C-alpha cells in the first residue's frame, strides 16, 4: 500500500449521506446511491496509508477528514472537445483589433 507523509498532495473520500439518509425530494435513481465527497489537499497528519483515515488541509484552508484514496492524485478533468466556432474567435478578434489600431 502507498503511504503519504505530512505535506504530501493526497485525495480523501467520505460518504456524506448513505442512501437511507438522502432527501425524499430527489429523483428515485439518486436516492439509491450515497452522496460521496472526494477532496484533494495536503496531508495534515504525520503519515497515513491508502485506505486509512486521514486529515487534509485543502487549498481553501479547510481541514477535512476522510479515507485516504490516493497519493499525488492527477487532475483528470477536462473541458471536452474544442468547439470550432470558439477556436476561430481568438484569431478573428485579434485581426479586427489590428485593423482598428491601424486606422
């Protein structure tokens, strides 16, 4: 198992609400699953092993406790495929601004 030391960038997981604790005002499919939280931050305790409880300090300065799930986790989010119209806006705008500046 991977071990983290104080100050290492890590990710913790915790279950906020189990299925039985979910609000009655949410869709049925949503009620069937737990509300989970995954947060990245710096390990705030001397050391922890993946699978153990750990305390982290988030970039916002909050201290949170959860089960350590990753040491040095990568950022995996993205913004999807590029939109052609948006790719063209930058060069078009720069060309327009150059024309206006030349007048």
